[in-house]
């Protein structure tokens, strides 16, 4: 099972940005905690603040044949049609994850351009959301 975890814009700032919202741990801490769980899967982590790089990564599904994605596009979640179209262009199956409970925040965060094309969405469970998404993928349902 080949899984691609994408963290989008500003998620490289985890641990530094709004710690009361996103916690004190860094993106590297998140990646290491997933790695330490020793899932029987090939899990690749990718972070970028660039829409273009994220789109190229998603298009690489054609050659690299990821079975599933776990995607947190940060603020692009609420605005980005181009990333949505990239996912549709390669039929990428994925779970959407948000660290914070976006529904308990500003109204503009209640809209996601990805929820309706995701297998499911996990919001407000902090870093654990990534783990839950991977467990669900590996259950194979
Ligand atoms: C986020 C929620 C988004 O609204 C915000 O722009 C982020 C992080 C989350 O993981 O809670 O950058 O995707």
C-alpha cells in the first residue's frame, strides 16, 4: 500500500504558528510520530507552500501509483479549484484531514473544496487525524 501524505500551505510552520490552535509540535514531529507507528505501508510525506508543486505532486500519481492520499491543504482547502481539478484529473482517492475543528472557527473555514470528492474528512482531532486516516485506509474498506 502506497500512501502520499500532503501538507499544504503554512503547515511547515506547525509548532510555531498559533500553537493554541495547532499545538506545539512541528511537522517533523508529526512525520516522525507516524513513522514510529510502523504501519505496513509505504508512506511518503510531502509539504509545500506552492500550489504548483502540490499540483505536480498530485499529477505524479500517474507514474508513482499511490493507492491513497491523506491531504491537508491548509487554507487552500477553502479556496483552491486548481488543486481539486488536479486530484480529479488522476482519480486520486484520499482522506481530507484538518488538525483544528474548522467548523468551530470562522465561517469561511466551513467550506471545503475537497470534502465532496474525499472518501471522508477528519477534523479537529489534532495530529491524530492523520493516524486515523491511515488506519482507515489500511483497513481496506
Ligand atoms: C487547517 C485549517 C485551515 O483552515 C487553515 O487555513 C490551516 C490549517 C487545519 O489543519 O486545521 O492552515 O487545514
